[in-house]
C-alpha cells in the first residue's frame, strides 16, 4: 500500500460513518425532494405489509370462525389489492430514485476530475494513479448504490420495525416484550460489527486501488514487460495482490456472516418463545386464534427488516469508506499554501521597473515537498536572467536539477525561496491560466493522448483554429510524416501515442509547444530522440520560432547548445557560469567535460536521478 494510502487509512478511520456520509449532502440536496418522495413511497409500501396481519386476524376471527365464504373471498380480495398496491409502490420508488441518483454520481465524478486537474504536480507525485482511478469509478459506484438502496431502506426498515413493534405490543404486550428481549444484545453486536467491518472495508478498497495501479502499469509498460520477459513475475505480483484482496474480502464475509447469524438467531429464538407462549394462551382461552395469527404474521413481516440490518450496516460502512476516500482527494488544497503576501501589491510596480524584461530567476531555491527538512535542496540560490527575445541553453550533468528548474516556470511546482518573474511580473501573482498562456513547454518525455494528431498538437494553443497554424507548427517540428498516416492529421495516435516512434512523438510534442507562437518557451531536451539529419532540419526551422520568443532550452548536445545566444551551467543546484558556448569552452573545465562527453556522474550533482 502506498504511504499516502496508509496514512489516510490511519487518520480517517475514526470519523463516524454518519458524519462522513453527511458530507454528501451538498450533492444530494438538488434531488432531495425526489429522494424524499421515493423514501416516503417505500415507507408507505412497507407499512402496507403490516396491514396484512390485521386483515388475517379479521378473516380468522370473523368469516373463518363464522364459516362465512363470502367474507373469506372479501378478505382474499383485500389481501390481493394490498399486494398489488405494495408492488406498484416499490416500482414507483425505483423510478423516482434512479435518474436523480445517477445525476449525483455524475456530479461527484465531474467534481473529482475537475479537482484532479487543479491539484499541483506534487500531489500526483505522491499518489498512485490506480488509487485515483478506483476513487473515480468503484468508490462512486458504491456511493450511488448506497444512496439508491441501503440509505432508503435504513430509514424504511427503521420505521417499519418501530411501527411493527407498536402493533405487536398493542395486540399483546406480553408477547411483544418477548420479541423485544433480543434488542439490547443485537445493538451491542451491531456496534462491534461496525468497527471491525469499517476497518476491513477500508483495507479492501485501498487494496483494490493498488491492484488497479498494477493493472494500469502493466498495460502501459507492456513493451518493457515483454521485452525483458517479465510477464511471469508481473503475473505473480498481480496474483499475490489479488490473493491479498481476496483474503480481506473473506474477512469482510466472515464478519458479515457473524452479524447475520446473530441477527437471524436471536429474533428467531424470541419468535419461537412467543409462539409457544401464544399457543398456550390460545389453548386456555386467554388469547384468540386470530390475534395469535396476526401477531405471528406481523412478527414474520418484520423478519426481513430485522435481518437486513447487518447487510445495510455493511453497505453503509462501504459507502462511508468510499466517501472518506473520495474526500481525501477533494480536501487536498489545489492552491499553493505558500503565497507571497505582497505579490499582488508589488506586481504592477515590478512590471513598471522591468517592462519587457524577459525571464528572471532571483535567489530561487527549491526542495521537493516530500523531501526531509534537513535534506540538501535540489536548487539553491539560482540567479539567472534571460533577456527578452534571447535563447538561453541550460547545461549540467545528469541529476543537477535542470528539469526541475524548467518545471518552476509554468508553476508545476512552486519555489521554496526566491521568485521568478516574466517581464517583471512575479509568476505567483499571475493567474495560472494567464501564466500558462504566456509559457509553453515541451517536456523531456513526450506525452500524447488518445486523440487525433491535430487535437494533440492544438492542445498547446486552444485559441489556434486556423489550419495554417497547425501546418506551420508541424513544419517547424519537421513532422511531415503525419501526411502519410491513414487519415493525416485526423489519425488517432492511440494511448500514449505508442503507435508512433519515439522521434515522431517528440516532434509532435515540439509542434504542440510552438503552435501558439508563445511569448516564453521552455524546451527540455526537445531533440534527444531525433537522428542527426532530422535534428539539423528541426534546428533550422526552430531558429525562426526562437527569434520571436524568450526561451530556456535544456541541452545535452553541442548541436542543441548552438541554438542559444548564451549558455548557463547548472552545478550543485546553482548557476556557476554564464556565457556563450565558445566562451565557456575556453574558460570552464566542467563545461568542456560536459560537451566532450568525458564527464562522469561525480561531476556536479550527478549522483541523483533528476525528477519532474
């Protein structure tokens, strides 16, 4: 189980089921009238079942005793009418509740997806994707089923049991008290059951999330699994986790079997005792046969409401667990908790002082949110100025923080100290939507979506609607291969774009970053997967785009470095040198090692794997 899941299991398990489920009220409120109507109809249908014993009492003590066939037929007709009415009312309840509760589930899912898009990258770094998928699918299905059936029948059966017990006591208070005797031990057993079942339910749902993660990773990594012949070990890992889930489900089944046994046994014993006592009373004339029939019929009518308590409590705990898991995500703050207090105040003044000033890093330090407080920061006191219209190459050994530095500009992460400005404006004072319109990024790992080529490229600039803009971006990236695809730019590239080669994916990702002619351009080693001839053609076309942008380009090869006006060397989390390519070759030994390919991982901060 991932650490985040384990932590939330421990911290949320003590919140009561009722308080947890009440958090769903804002979603239920819009359909409360229809849901309340459905609950009322269900209560009415259930209470109709309590009329049957009264009709039976009248039939036995009246027409049967008096040998009146007409009265018997009349009673049978009344019973038939009551049965039809009960069936129609339950059908009406189902119709009333189905559509609005499907809407509740859709609203919950839409809010979850929207919130996931707003959460910072650091959140997604910590959470396994399978855990998020299970919350958006399995958990929400559990909630819909709970709202449609168990929640309604917890109310319906509660009212039915109270009404039925009242009828029993009115008919014969002594026999009624006999049937009430198991109430205290039943309540105690139910309390113990709830606590144990809640823990088992939480454990099971977390394990299903882990299982979903394994399946997802196996599907996405199928080429690696097959390439290294690891299908057996992956199958073994899946089987072991599936057995763990099975074991937890068996624990739940054992708990449920125990409570159902108790809930069934104690009332049956009480009913048997009442039957014996009632029979004795009928035999000595202190109780009419019709009253005993009505009493026993009423008690039998209460069997389902009583026996269903265990099942309904189990589903309630499942729903409470699903609700906790849902709100663990929804309660995560999408905003940066560290806000510069004077950012908005000083933004306009800064813009006036540094109008059209390019991209600046001022005393920037960064430590990943999950890093220990006393750990060495990934970046420490980075000072760098990329002038307006300039292209700066960022060079450094593996793991020195180049990708991390580029991720700070579009605020995928927020700086720990210092600030970053675009044309003099602090990026923390800018709305994220505006910031990401100004800054376009091509990541080191080219990610494509299950959509057409055109949709993938135009994702970089939603306002770009002209076909000429798409063609120009594809031309810059030397992505003419799309014309040879079955449907051209309308061809679906498949999940992760795995139907394309690595170089083709990288060129489409580059086209996505330049399609909107961005003011600021961040390129993280954008040509690493290209052959030398394609790389040269892309570089020639890319120069035209860079001429109109302020760009920061992570580079590992001299050919990419030569795209830049100046070069910055990042070492040990700091900018240690800035100059042209030829100046640094002449003056800086570390830079010469990097460009010659002779450096080792000990150079700079190369002992750690770089993260994004």
